[in-house]
């Protein structure tokens, strides 16, 4: 058992190292002085946040205005003295030059599932307000079809929970209310909503489903991202970072 535990720790450490390499690479390649920059949420995107802070502190980046997609990212920006604003602010109201984020699944057309961290509403605002979009993943996130492995998160207002679940069931999804960890009860998003995780039994059209899911009364947003295909930085187990260009 101890050997298994040590092996898992080593594997997890290698995975984090790969994520860090990819996160640093995308910032080094794409972030320029004067940019309006969206920074994403999660264990992969955090490396891009930290690299941005590092380059600012070194003076290699300047005049960066950041939109943080979650409280987690805002707190990290505070720690690193990265200036951040809302999309309603004068600094960012014209949109973003680039958003960097992670993803839960990426298909061959670079369409995504996001929302494993529960922040897909604001992450989608950033993605679709950006001229350029970059996604960082490890190779395990590359799949043939979206939504049959990792479930599609659907954020709904609490009053719509049951009816939205019934609608998703009719679309062919197995639906679960996302439960919190180390807290009794469901996950509550930063906007006071709940998340239904929907796993489809057979492949679906992500672009069509992104629109259809949002037609369900009470749905605020869903985890299909199809309208701004990204550049994808893929951290590979062989120790390299592969770059898939925007389709």
C-alpha cells in the first residue's frame, strides 16, 4: 500500500510539472505588454496566472489589465500584485485581447467541456469576449467525443433544478446534482446557483447542444465551449508541450 501511495504521489508530481510547463509556455508565447488578459480557473490555469505575475515582477511584462474568472483567480492575482478589473470596467469594457484557461475535455475540432471547477459562466464570458483564446491541458483531456466521459456541467437557478434535470433526461443524459466536498449539500456557484452534471450515453453535436441546453428554462449557462476555438497547449507524458493551432 505504501508503495502504491508513493507511486501515486510521484505520478501526480510529474503531472503538475507538465501542467506548469504548459502554463508557462503559453504565457511566454502569447502574453504581451499592454494586453487586456483573461485568466482562468483551476489547477492548470493557475500556472499561467503565476507565470504572468512572475514576469510582471521581473519587469518583462508591463501595463497588463486582467479579468479574473473566479474568486480563486482573484485571490491569486492579489497575492502576485496583478491588477484585475471587471468586464464592466473602463479598462476592459472593449473586450479582451487574450484569455488563457484550462479545460476538462478537448475534441479533435478543439471544442471544449469546461466547468469542472464550477466557474464556467464567467469563464465563458471571458472566452467569448476575447480576440484570442488559449487552453492548457494534459494529454488525458484529449478525447474523440465530448460529454460521454466527463459530464457536461449545467448551471441552473435553484428553483429550476428538478425541471431542468427532467429536460436533460429527455435529451438522453444521465443527470446528477453536483454535491460539495467537505460540506453537506450541493455545490453552490459564486452566483448562488446549483450545478447539474449531465453525461450523455452517445456522442452529441457540441455546438448544437450548447445552444439547446441554454434554451431550457432556468439554465444560466452550460459547459460546452464551441464558438471561439482556441490554440491548445498539450502537456504530454513524454515531457514535451505540443501546440495545436486554432482550427
